[in-house]
C-alpha cells in the first residue's frame, strides 16, 4: 500500500497598514507597539476552514489552471484541507500533498482578501464578499502537523514576550524622559533636581 505524504504549511494572516510610517524614536514607541498589534489583528469568524480551503483551491485554479487542480488531487479529492484555524491569532495550518505544496504556497502569496469583521451574527460569506485587505505569510513548512503546532506555539510566545518587553521599555523610557525634562526645567528656573535620588531609576544601567 502506497502511503500518501503531505506537507503542513503554517501561515499567518497579517494586516499591514500602508499609511503608517516607520517608528524609530522613543516618543513613538507606543505608536510602534500599536502598529505591531494592528498587523497581528484578529481575523473575522466568517473565515472558516472550509472557506479558506476553497479560497486556496480557487486561487490555484486561477494561477495554474486544470494542471494545478490536478496536482492537488482533483476538484473533489480534498487535496487541500485546513487542519487548524484560529481567528483570534490569525494563524492557520494547511495540509496539502507533498509534491504540490509549492503551488499552495504560491496561491497563498497571491491571496490578498479575507472577510471583513462584522458586528452581530456572522453571515454566510462567499468569495465575492472578501473586502478586508491582508497578507498571507507562510512561516513554516513541515512534514508533520506536530512540528507545525510547536512552531506556532513558539512564535506566539516570542511575540508575547517581545510586546511585553516593548511595553516595559516604553514605560521606563517615559519615566526617565520625564525626569530629564524635569531636570531641564529645574535648571532653567535655578532649582536642582537630583535624578539619583529616585529609587525607580537604575543608575547602573545608564552609560
């Protein structure tokens, strides 16, 4: 008996804001954090695993025609299936035949729309109602779903640690910046402000 081998594609759905400018100063660190959160915003519950699989199959058909659909196993063979989809984290795992995973990867690269987040009850969405711009980014290709799940957990933990670190740096930067501004105002008025007397400022960390 021949065993059919598959590949599992771990992907992220990103929502970049083209109007946002790059942030490089300490004053804009909070804005940079908000921008990062917007890029990793949640996805609408209207995007179901079956709808995502249909979107991928239709995109492969548009790009590669009947040859691409045949490489996936045919129209009704179910060669592409979504094994995991989390709208909260905008993360998904797609299973496809090993010989044609590059076709699926290419199709995901060309997909740029998902359903818009709607208030109230989620209505049935077809492919004509995809209005929210997005980017599908494949971050891992694995031979087993376990490795894809481990990578998803690792990336989620790293993102949480990074955002917490940016938040702490932003708070400390604001505190030190406020003390420096107070010292400048005090020197202008002839009043000295000793920053080293404040317990929350680590003088050893300042070079």
